[in-house]
C-alpha cells in the first residue's frame, strides 16, 4: 500500500475519503498532472499550513468561491464543513460578507446553494440516526 502524501491526507481530512476516492478513480492520463498539482499546491502547500485552522480556511474558501461564482465548488466546500468545524452560522456570515464586498447576486446564488446543500446534509444525518 502506497503511503499518502501530506496533501492527500489533508484533502481526505477536509473533503472525506469517499470524495477523494471518487476523484482518484476518475483520473485519466489527461488530468492526472492537474490532480497532482492541486494536491501538492492547494492541499499540501496551502491547506496544510499551520497559520489558520481548517475552519478558518473553510470559511474563507466558501466566501471566495461564492464571490467568484464557482457553484459546484461552493456545494463541495459546504459539505466539507462537516469535517472542518465551520458551522452554518460561519457559512451565513461568510456569505453576508460576499453580499457586501462581491455583490448581492453572487451571495444570493451562494445562499441558494448552501441552503440546498445543508438541507441535504441534515437529511442524510437524520437518516443515519434512525
């Protein structure tokens, strides 16, 4: 069994094993260098730094993705809050900042995505408890 890099370990701790396993399984020779770049630069080079907690990085990432309109990534990082410790209140406050500093339309879209994603997470959690 191959040892996991620090980047892959961090990526798994934030996004979860299932997400990372799906991403690895979907790799092709075409996008493998890109996936390696993301793992090394984003997950090892940035998310593994000691200066901010995963919660802090999660909040900032959600705000940046919302401001830039990256809808699929917003949902993915809202789901990741289950692992980072960022709360629904944190998400809401980040998106309130987006409304003021990046525009109401961007925040409106992000709120819609976050509400849907949080509802899905809450439903899955409720189903798991039964």
